[in-house]
C-alpha cells in the first residue's frame, strides 16, 4: 500500500509533508510533488500536513483522481524528479492555484 499525491498539488507544491516523512519517499518535480510507491511505508503522517488536501491513501484516492496513482509511480522514477527531504517555500503563485481544479494540463513533467 502507498499514498498518492493528487491534482491539488499541481502549481502549489507545498512541502509541509516532506518534513514529516520518515522514509524520504517524496520526489520533487517542477510544479508538483509525488510519492515513490516503492519507498512509502504507508504511515499516513503526511496526510494531515498537506494544506491543500492533495495526499490520500491509495485505497482512498477519489475516483476522479485514480490516474494519479500511476502518475506518482511513473514520475517518482522519471529523470529530473529528485528526492526532497526538507521543506521549501511553496511556488510563488501557490495561493492563486490552491483551490483550482482540473489542473492536470498544468503539470510540468
């Protein structure tokens, strides 16, 4: 079992979740974080830390976000998506994007 970062993270990239992860399973892309399913230990400490409610246990991912399970797995091993272990500032326009939906087209891979 793993946890999944969903669409709400796109163009926000809050990193509060990274500080609490005991196994450093987060990977950072240009405008989103993902979770490496091979590293995640299903501890769930990241879920309440996300200010945009973008993280779900795999079995709780909303139906319209299920594709993000595979997307997390793929991007966590993609070139350029590196491990992130310390909190960083959110993207400069995160506040503008945090409540928007239908952001998949905004994802920079």
